[in-house]
C-alpha cells in the first residue's frame, strides 16, 4: 500500500499523488507528525518503508522499518536513512525491493543446493555406501575437489546478481 505523506498543501499533494497513481494522501503533515503516522502504521502490524529527502523527513526515516533517502536530499535525511538512492527518480524506489527479493531467492537456491550436495556427498565421502551396500569408496582427494566445486558453484550463482536488471513495463 503506497501512501504519500507530505507537508505540502492538500490540493498540491493530491494533484501530485494523482499524477503518479497514488490513492492515499496525507497532506499538511508536520515533521513530528510524520513519525507518528509511521508509528501508527507499524502498530497495525505493517512494515513501513519511508522515502524522504529533507530535514522534515529525518524523524520519520528513523522511525520507519526501512528509511530511504533520495541522494539529492539533505545531509540529515541521508544520515537518517538506511538506504540512499543515488538518483532523484522516485521510480527507483522499487529497485532495492526487487534486488532484495532476487537476493533472497539466490540465497535460498544456494542453501538448497549446498544442503542437497552435502546430504549426498558427505555420506559418500565417509564411506557409508561402501559399508552398507559394498558400494564405491570416494578418494579423499576427489571429495576435496568436489567440495571446492560446490563452493565455486555457490559463488557463481551469487555472481549472477551482478547482471540484475529491472524490467520496465
């Protein structure tokens, strides 16, 4: 749910919100009231990401779960935020959200493959298959190489995030 909270006049704030497709507007909000509104949303069990660029946003940026400052904003806003957008384009707010989701998917993939690899590889290297089924015994040198390959595959999968791009609609 996107809410535009502004200290600007109600008519101005609503016009800007309409032009960018925001339905919920809180206008003529004082700086200390911005933090109060953020806290109210948090008390409803919501996670709040506050985006601001000025001194008047600093308190709310600190209060929010994730404070995002626009890089062209004031030093106080930048210091108060958890994250700083390098450009002043408000549509870039979705980039860290999508990147964090892609990172979590990547972490889960790495955990799954590392777990699956170890569930199979460790008993095989320890000779469990040889003991139970008179199967093959893995040479420790090959087991060490396989472990190194496992680490390399995790790193290569993580490096795919370097090619992360936001798809434009």
